[in-house]
C-alpha cells in the first residue's frame, strides 16, 4: 500500500518532521521485501518493515536522525544473532529525513498526484541523503525534480523508463562505476480492483482484512444501514438500489466477490459478471449445491461453459471448516491473495533486470 504517502503528507500538514525508512535491498531470508516502507516521527510509528529487533533498532535510528536534523543514511543489517532474529538474511535500510516543508518535498506532491490518477512512476533518491534533496520522480510523461547533476538525471530517467515498462521492483543502482548508489522505487497503481457485493457479516469481516492490503475496494449494497461508519482509505462504499447495474461500470480485469443477502441477487450478479467475461477473479459465496443450481440455470440462459468454469464457488481456500464470518473472510482473503500472488510470481520470474549496460545492480547483493 502507499499509505506512507498519506502519512508523510499528514506530518507535513502538522509541521511534524519525519523519517522515511525503506527496505532498499535484501539477500536471503528476510521479513519484508524491497520497497517496504515505514514512517517514524518523534512520537509515532506508521507501517512496519517486519517487526522484531530490526524494526525496534530502525525506529531508534530514525528518531536519532530526527534529533540530529535533516540527515539520511543507508545501513546494512545482518539478521543473525546480533539482532536476535533467526531469518539469517541481510537487509539494507535507507533512512531519509523528510522535513515538513512543501518547497523541500515537491516530490511528495507528485507521488500523490500520480496515485490519484493511477499513473505509475519511479521515485529515485540518492542513498544516504535526506529526502528534501536529490529526489526525482519519473513518469511516462517526464520527470519532476533533480538528483543534483544533469548527467545523473538523464541516466536515472532512462533506467526508470525501462523499469516502468516491466515488472521490475525496488533496486539500489550505481549509475556509474564507482559512483554513489541511488534507490529506484517503482510506485505502481493498486495491485487489483476488488468489487465486493454484500455488506453482511462476512462482507464486513472481509473488508477489515482488505483494508490492509494493496487493493482498491468498491463495497456495494442497497442497505445503507449495514455499512460501518469508518472504513480504511482504500475502501469506497457504494449504496446502490441497482447493484447488478454496477457490474457494467466496473473497470476491466477486476476481482469480484459476491456475497449478498439474496440468492436471487447473487444469481443476477453472477450472470452479469460472467457475461462481461473480463474478470481477473470471480468468487461466489455458497455451497457446491448452490454452484450446481446456478450452473444449471446459467447454462440454460446461454452462458459460455468455459467462462462459467472460471467462477470460484465454493469460495475460499479449502480446509477451513468454520462457518464463522471471520473465518470465512480469512479463507476468502487468503484465496484472493494466492491467486494474485501467482500472477506476480510469474512476472517476477522474468530474467530481465531492466538495468542497462554500464550501470551496476546492488539490490540483490545488499
């Protein structure tokens, strides 16, 4: 999720300096992947880089940097006995002091604009320097900011453009042999659009989980009184008297979760989703008997059997027998995570690193 952007903007509005801590690179077994971020202010901590003594030590370092002024560091942490963590891997953490000045953090406004419009970008920062200086935001349409030298800006922009074209993740890169390291952090739109029909007990339990995942969730029901007063920032509530019509307005490649209070509505929604046939995932709550009844009726209405076979029902990973709403929600969220993670694993397995000749990749060797 990109909640760290909102957190830094909130700190700036409150004139509160902060330190942005990023997992810049890793090797071996580690608690979190490169690109994971945490924001530390004088009194609070937002996000997590994996917990344990590593995180405790990182928070302390961040607050020391705040006390010392606008500083930045790149530090190496072996996850062995010295940190009391048994992962055994290696983590490089990048610490960047972020002052509460809009003129010094224009890159943050650009990230917020890219997120609002759904435009992918790459944030390039010089390792070991505060985030108030030496930052460049690269989009498909150009660059905002500067790393300090025109030659560095040109080389960084070229690499960032290549990264935007593929599934390349966060990397530490030296733009010239023996030169300083730069953190290239691709910030892409949400991993998936999730359309959730049903504000009942399972839907409410599921939303509490999805609120902490990198998805944009549209939560739809006719019954306004069933929605909670507060939801996570990535959850949009839509009160609709015609839920089936909302299927036509959903973005392509969306993930659909259908769990309403009515079998008739479930069936109508299923038909609308299956007729679109451009879904990334479609899960329908219910038993195997419900699936067979729906299949019989939908086939009689001319649905393509190949598309119908893509419907997941019963929903949720197998092996969880409890019918408690929270248990069902966990099973559904786990299945959705698994399906989307498979797609990311396929993309990440591609051998191309996106680093042109003459530039050295440091992200895997930490």
